[in-house]
C-alpha cells in the first residue's frame, strides 16, 4: 500500500534533476546566509564582551590624578549619587606604591557591590583581612591560596586570584585600605553607572563640582560599536535579498517539476484524489527539498565558519569574532530561512490545488488586463503615493520604504501586460528592422510571458538588488568622504564630551594648545544654542555659535557677530545693526552685539545662523564642542589629553583610513553576495528557459517543415532567450534606479544617489555572454536534429 508520503517521494523521479538543482540552490543560499549572519552576530557579541571586559557596567570614571594628594569625600559621593540619571556609584581607593615582601604592587581598596565587581572582574565577596592577588603576584611571592601575607602592620589571608598576568595587583576591602592608610578618604577614583544616553550630562555635572577632578567617559569603542551595528544591519538586509532571489529561483524549478508531474497529478485527480490530497503530495515534495537544502546549507555554512572564516577575516581586515560557533544563533538563522522559503512553497501548493483535472494541460493563463485588475492596481498606487507623501513630509523612513516597495511591486505586476502590449503593437515594425527570425521569436514569446514570469522576476530582482546595493555603497562612500572633508578644517580635529568649558576657559585652553611644540595654530567652535534675538520690530529665534573668528579667516573681525547671508536677508539684518541676544533658559540678556559682517561661507555656517567670537560675553554660556588644530599628529597633544580625558583627537588621515576600511568591509560582503546571487540567478534562469525551449521541440520542428532553415531555427532560439533576458534586465535596471532614487530621496531629500555604472555594465555583460553561449549551443543541437 502506498500512502501520500510515499507517492510524493516516488513522484520525485519525474523531476529529479530539478529537485537536485533546487536542493543545491537552497544549500548554497543557506550557507551564505548562515556565514554572513553568524559572522555579524558573533562580531557584535565579541565586541560587547570586549567592552564589558574593559569597563564592566560603568559608564563614567572620575577622580584625582595619582600625583594629586586629594581624595573623594563623602559629600562628593552623595552629590554624584543624587544626580539625575545616576544608577550606581562605586568608590575605589588606590595606592600604586605598596611594598609586600620586597615586591612593589598596586593595592586597591574596594567594596563588594556589583558595579565594582563588574569593572574589576571578581565574583566572591572580599571579607576583612582577606586579599585577592593577581596570578603573577602569587607566583612572584611563591604563595598559594589560603597562605598568610603581611602588608604593613596587618596580616591578610589570600582568598583568591585574579587572571591578570601583566601586573602585580591586589584587592582588599575599603575598610582595610583606610586602616593601612588613614589619610585616604572615600576613594581615589569613582565608578559611575548611568542611564544610557545621559553619560555626557552626568559627566558635565561632575566636572563642574571641582576643577581638579578628572572625568573620563568610557566611550572609546563608540565608533567600533556603530561600525558593527551598521555592518549587522547590512548583513541582515543582504541575507533577506539572498532568500528572495532563492525563492524566485525555486519558483522556476517548482514550475518545471510541476509541469513534469502534470500527467501523474491529472490521473490522481481523475481517479478521485481530492484537492487536499494533491496539496499534501506537492507540499511533501517541495518541503522535502527545502528541508534537505536548509540542513545541507547549514552544515556547509558551519563548516566554512569553522575552517575558513578566520582566514577571510584576517585577509579582509574584518572585525574579529568569537572562536566558538554560536549553535543557538545558527539554529535560529536556519529556522527563519526555512520559514521564509516555505512561503514560496505554499504559493506553489496553492497554485497546484486550484486546478481541475481537465485544466492540467492548460495551466498557463493568458495575460489579459481586466477591469478588476485596474481597480486593484489603482488602489495600491493610491496607498503607495499616500505613504510616499507622508514619508516626504514627516521624514519617516518606514513609510517611505513601504511606499517605495509597494510602487515597485505594482510596476513589476503590470510588466507582463505592458510587455505584451509593446510586442503586439511593434511586431510589424520590428520585422522590417530585425528580420523574419526576430519576428518569429517575438511571436513565440507572447504565449510564454506569464509562463516564464518567475524567471523574469528573478532577473528583475537581481538587477534591483544590484543597483540598490552598489548605488547605496557608492553614494555612502562619496558622502562620507565629503562629510570628513567638511568636518576636518585642519588635519587634527578634536571633540570634547562634556559641557563645562566656556568663554574665558576656552581661550585659556586654546592658549595652552597653541604653546605646545608642533602646533602651528588652533581654534575652536562651540555647541549650537537656540537663543532669542531682539530686532527693532520683532523677536526671533536663532542658532548661535562661538568660534575664533580671527584665526578662521582674516576677513572677519575679532569682535562682534557674523550673520549668515540667507538669515540676514530673511530678517533684513545689515552690517552695523545691533542685536540684543536673550538667553531664554537662564532668563538673561547679554551686551548688544554689533553685526560686523554678513557671509555665505558654508564651513562657517553649517548649522548656525549667527557666529560670535569667544571673546564676547555671550560665549560664557556656549560650551566648547570642537577644536581644530593645525598640526601633523595627535601625539603633540598628549599633555592636553592627559589633563582632559574627555577630549578626543583624531586626524583626517586616520579618519579617512578608518572610513575606507569600513567601506571595504561592506563592499566585500556586498560584492561577494552579489557574485553568488548573479551566478545562482543566471544558472536558474538559463535552466528555466532551456527547459521551456526543449518543451517546444515539436513546435520548432513544424516551423522547420514550413521552411525555416537550420541557422534560422538557431537564430530564433537565441533571439527568444536574449529578448527574455533583455526584458528582465531593462525593466530591472529601470525599477532598481527608480526604487533606489525614490527611497533615498524620501528619506533624505538632500542626498544624491550615484549609480555604479561599472558594476552594472560588468553584470549585464556577464549575463549576456552566458545567455549567448548557452542558447547558441542549444539552438545548434536542436536545429541539427533529424526532422
């Protein structure tokens, strides 16, 4: 007895070539997705672990310099703990010059709170008269856990070790530390955990408590975090593209399999098989293909991750990842991919079950435009346009993306009807231009438009993804370079994380920097403040910024205000006018400012309407944000960075190199994925068209008997394949450019999208050459057979 499962598996023999091809297609796609996603998530996890290893749960560290004899007292701790946004505070005492049995060690006094444990990486509580030492110190003292250790006038029991090999370090309780060194108060430095995004605010408030405090925001890895997060988003989008292309390829193979099973399924329906039973047979077959392909692809991807990924990472300078394979992540990726591909299976099952027994031989519907299709298309177009308008007006990326996607899908849907209309109305003219063989090829295409739509959609999808990926990459690279050029007005650029340096303090800091050896010049810019400006007839709001006018350009005076030209025209401001600046937040009026110049210089007015010099009174409320240093390297600024750890400097050269490195990481992923997609898509499309032409052998023989020559028949076959491929490429490129430009225009109207013509031309040329070679050989073989 046969059940539905065994019948389904036995029917595989009718299309085993396509079944094997489908399994290989799925396996390659899943392997690529597993590799990319596993790499992305592992790199993110590795970075998170490295950051936690460095900082634990702390966001800020503040305290006094080692050579400074000051210590944190209880009043300061209470002030910090009461600040809005502070979640935990942990004081730590430090003496770097303690001698134990002739060995100099770093001695830390700690509490047993979770913040301290996370930062200093110990787990068990340290009791009084207990000590935890580094492994290196334990070996140097030739001691073991449980031994006694004399420190000063006290005896401590070695309770545990720290996995620190480089330093002679020991931890004791804060109480024991104060007992050994009575002059110490609550801490030499303090760990602070804040609510995310409030680090800068809290750090600024701490810095204002005492000018001698050193405040350090633990954000050195912020650029790397953004790099990894951006890379991860890119990987997820690429993986989705891979699954979409794989799904369209599977639809082509499923159609071929289903065509070969028509007789068997028709007989089953004729002898009484229900629609549900036919659906179970088709579902079993196609689901088996997907499951085998997903399992094989997952194992292949894991194997490549295990034995080849680290070599690729080193050669391409990609961010490092965990050395172990994240099994849970791999399983989740495989299951998600299985669900996505199963949606394409369900589509084919639905198509298979909606056919009556006598319809099996006429599965392909004619491409006919109806009134119902017109109304539905019009409704979708209205919704898409509405979403696009919302996206443009409110700068809403989600609505913009959905609207762009809906419009693109709608255009793809009406393509067969447009294509058929164009062929029908251009046949007489095309015959006179390209000849009889081209005319015959076009005539043969008309019944095949709907039949081969999955192959056409595959080519269109590849072209859309190609244009979107390469254009986005190229546009981002150009815009990033332009952004860096605008940001670095000098070779060295610095940012200050806090908001406690203003007015006279800024001028003093700039004088200190200017006096450093190797610094030729320096100037600074403040943060932007929205202040009130009293004009003769009205009060207006304006964005005000402070900078060193004399150092930026000799044409500007040292005193007074420089006003943006467009802003001055809008509010009728002229040189010589007096502006009264009002600070709404502090409810304070400042000395009147004389308008000394009106300018349209883009670098001076990137974000502000009015620029004043640091010497003006208003500069006392504008905190310093950026510093521009005319120097060759950041090393000359080391004294400033040591004094102000919240000050970070980098060079234009280093920034460009880092940006290029990040671009290359994404570019390698994009190009590698596109190569696999193009090869897989080309193989699937050529296979579909080849099978379709083979299924028309009898029709071609009749044409031969009616007078078509052997070379003419070969020409018709080649023309038919090339027209299909051209159809997909032309409309794919059109939609790709339309979708890309529309999406980015709605998200950022000021952005310019640059199509990567080189990548497009290479891809189109490869597809054309493969099509020409494949169908020239097939046409030659079919045309030389005996009639």
